[in-house]
């Protein structure tokens, strides 16, 4: 069935984190990871004392394949950050893959340029369509096929012929009574309409279709978390209500809405100052929100249909700045979660003693991840959408 496999995209802006595994690894993998983290600790402490953290706990969360997690940056974050991995560990069918050193050739330190590249999947030339928008162009017109939670449509949903829908967290205000009937009349296709008139009519029709399918769920959404830091680093385009967004996504999936792709986001990770405190709260929010999301799905028949990807437009610089923060960097980790995923580490870990102009090296092209998702989750031909791209993340899927 067309709607059996769903793909959830989570954009986490400018996230900086180190990750590692400690169990169920081969001896060579253990040596590689242990050696890297020993080197990382020594370099951190010697060169960047204001942003280095003691290991082991409470400042650094040691993680395992049975309960993987991000390295925490404060004692307060430690317990919160483990939430998502506890939830994942509770269901042995859900697997977490951590893909290291992800980026693109000739990285750009600009938020706007880098977000455009990640969402268009076009590192070398500017194009007006997003990679999922180009996938939408290959599908039948359906306003429910791809939905963004928030107020602004993301560029990754923009196609040449059609685009995804945007669902405001506060709900849709739809006309009623006679006005609604007139609006629905405007939304009917007319053979004599030009391209712009037809697009306007389709947009009106899509608005009513979307409202009819999600209104009941929107009535029961959770409140927005207003305690997340958005001043220390700026939101860089993301929203501050990840828990609410994922709450709605889970409810809509369970209710049977035939959506294939969801997009949600969380801002605030542009930590130019006070990075330790901001990361503590934000990563705790990411962890708790994802835990709640998978818990909500675990009691339904749809849990096995979901793949989640978590990414940022870039990582952070290795060296701390003068404000106890870090500036825009290059590569970073991408997380892929789902019961069809083979959990574990993928890609080469960028080495702290082999920086490129002060930045971590890019060891994995993000298009390898996109191609794997398009092929395995959306049953699409990646070469048609990613301009002939052939790369994949080998063994990512079962």
C-alpha cells in the first residue's frame, strides 16, 4: 500500500555534538573509537579549556549500542539526554544509526547558503527546487503527501510542478457557512483557467482537504514549550516547539492520514555564546521529544512504518570563541532511526588532529543518505531526483 512507509524529517539547526559507542563492536572498532575519544579529550583540555568537559560522568554521557545517546554537556542534561535512547532501547525493533562527518564539498559557513544546499541537495549550483519537492513532482497531486509543521513552507518541499503543504501549529482558520461554499467553488478546476488561476484554485482546494483531514487532531495538540533558549545563539530559522510538532505528527500517523513525508524543526543551536548551558537544554528537548514520539507510535500498528532522520545544516568550529561558544563549522552527525534501520556507526570519524582550516573534515556526503532514504523509504529512483547521484550508505537498511 502506498502509505505503509512513512519518512519523518527532523531538522535540528547548527547542532554540535560528539557521539560514540562502547558495546557490541568489533575490536578494531573499539580501538578506533577509543583512540579518537582519548585524542579528543586531550586536545579539548589542552587547547580549548573553556569548552572541554570531564569524562566520565557527570559531564559526558557514555553511550552504548543498547542505549545510544549524545555526549551531554552538563549534569542537568545527563538524564534528559538519555530519554530517547531509553525509549528506543525499550523496543528492540527500533534502531539508531549515527552517520559521522556528514556534509558536502566546499562547505559554506553561512546559515542561509548551507540550508539552501542541504534542502536543494545541489552543492555546486543554485536551483529553485528542493530534493523532496522533486520527489513530489513524480507523484500524483495530493496535499497530504508531504506536510511541514510550522508557519513557513520549507524549500526542501518546493517542486517545479507542486509543493508540500504547511500546517500551522495553532490550527487552520477555515471559512464556514456560505463563505466556505463560495471558497470551495473557487477551488474547483476550470478548463479555461490559465496556469496561475489553476494554481490558485488548487491551493484553495488543498486548504479545505488538509483541514478536513487534520482538524480533529489539531484540537487535541499539546502546548508549546516556551522555555527553550533562542537568544544565546538565535534560532537560525527553526521553530521552538519540537515536542508539539512531533506530538501532532504521531497523532496524524496513528489516525491514518496518508502522508509520506513530514518535516519538523528546532532552532536555537547557533551557540556563539554560552554553548554549554544552551546545548544542555536543547539536546534535552530533542531527546525528550523523540522519546515521546516513539512511545506514542509504539502502541499502534504504524510504528514499523516510520523512519526518522535528524540533521543540521552544519556543525560547529572546533576551537571555542571568546564567548564560551563556537562559530559556524562544517561537518556533523546525522541520525537515522527506525525498525528497518541497522543501528550503529557509519562513516569515518573526522579527526581533531586533521582539521581543514580549523574545521572538521567532511567524510560522508549527505546525498548518500538522501539517496538511501529515497530508494528504501519512498521507493523512488534517486538518480532522477539527485542529478544522477550514485552513492549510498551501505547496510543502513535491513
